[in-house]
C-alpha cells in the first residue's frame, strides 16, 4: 500500500469520521476502489490535493509513472531503482532517457 493511502486511511478511520476503508476486490467491476462511495470521493479529493513529495521524504513505487521535477521543469517520469527515466523522450532503440537532478515528484492526475 502506498504511503499516501496509508495516511488517508489512518485519517479516515479516526473520530469523528470513523469511516469504513474496505476496498473492492480485484474481481469487482471497480477493483481497489472503496466500497463506500463517500470514502472513494474523499480518497480521490485527497489525491488531487497532494503536494509535491521531496525525494528525500520518499520515492514512488518502483515503476510507477509520476510527474518528476528538478525544481524548474517537470516531466512525466518513472523511478526504476536506482534511476529516474523520462517517459516522454526515447532514443532510437526506444529506451527512455534518464532524468537528471530530480528533486521532487507527485502522482499523475487521474
């Protein structure tokens, strides 16, 4: 489970909310979404409001597509331990170029 989802669920189950954070199973038409619609809406709002994460504070899941920034420019990137890759630029062989100097990242908008 991602660190942000863990934070959200810890927040959601505390009083006064005390929401149920059970998610749909993989075979459901909406896999991994919260069973209670209001919890799903709150999770989606939580994700939209997420601030940038400094790389010192945490890295995305290995292979997760994110927005990566060096502080001045940003690009759609991916962290594959131990390197960052630009998902928008490829060489002739189709390999992604490395991203240098990534200082922060955030999830892609849905």
